[in-house]
C-alpha cells in the first residue's frame, strides 16, 4: 500500500495509474488537482469514467466520492462530459 492509498477512494489500480502519470504522492495529487490527474489517466486508459474523476476529487477533499456535495458532483459531471474519451 502506497501513500496515495491512505486517501479515501484510492485503491491499487488508481494509485498505480496516478504514479504512472506522474502523481506519486498526496501532495502531488493536491497540487495537480482532480481534473488534471483525471485527464492524464484518461490519456492512458480510455475506460476512465465519471466515478474515477469523482474518486480523485473525493480523495483530495478527504471524503468518499459518494459524499461530495451536489454542486461539486455537477461540476465534475460537466467536466467529464466535455472531456470524456471517445
């Protein structure tokens, strides 16, 4: 278990993807932000989905992604719709 798995929503696969795209620490994830981290992951994994984006945002906020407030979920959904892999 790496450092990133100490955050909510981050398990083995997502941590490995984050490390692969250059986000190898909690500080790096917070600095990069959920959107940029997700874009990097989507570039290497076309299955990157809305839930993965929300998982990253929840990890940054320190909450399970299900518990993100509605406004944040709407922002994430709009971002995802604009940038989702084809």
